[in-house]
């Protein structure tokens, strides 16, 4: 997961949507951000340069790109069959429901509570968790190749969302009663 597009493209997408919604461009004026980008580029660039051309060709084009646009082992089927066949577009919803039960019952509640609160400008932490869950879930669901291990980057966001539900329902309810 840390070597593929999941590790770069999806976090960058979440960050981009977050900054766009908040209209916050101050982060780009910070020298530490650019230092981190350059340092990451040098580390990853050196790593991939060391591994050689054959690995880069195989890893980036044949493994990652094909995984995002085709279903492994099903090259003769159409894109429609990829989405509604072996692992349909709603597959991650079923996997999360059964693998994370009973906590999975709180995920829709948490998303609804965050959505209802409209945290877009007033609460960046809630907006961040909301975008983390929704953007990752949608992006992973739209990819034809689906595996349970791809949900690993979502587990911290799910934990934060479940904690948010408990906080809103238990803590804020006790404050309003007292």
C-alpha cells in the first residue's frame, strides 16, 4: 500500500479537495511543506532509480495502472462486467459491514452527523475525517480491482468517525442534560 498510487494519489486528492473547500492556500507558503515534498521526491526517486528500469516498467505500468483500470485475470470481459461481476461497485460496503460489525453500524450515523453539522468552514477536523472516508471509499469502489487489504488506509478514519459518534451522542447529550 505504501508503494503504489494509493499512497500518493488518494491522500493528495483528499488534501486537494480539503484545501479547495476551505479556500486555504497558506499551506503552500510554508517552506516545510516544500522541503517535505522535495525530500519525499528524492527518497522515492532514489529508491525507484536503484530498483532499475525493468522493475519500474513492471511495477508502475503492468501492476498499478492495470489494477486501476482492469480486473486481474478478466481481460476478456467488459468494464461493465468488471463493476457488476466478480466484485461489484458496492462490494466494499458489504465487506466493511460484515468485517467491522458492530462498529460498521455507526459509520453511516457518523457520516450523517458530520454532514448535518456542515463543518466545511467551522470545523476542519470533522471535514477532514468526512473527506477521508468518502473520497477513499468512492475512489476504491470505482476501481475495478478490489481487495480487502486496500481498506487499510481507511481504518484510522473509521475509528475517528466511530469516536465522533460516541462523542456527539454520549458527551454532548450529558452536557445538555447537566
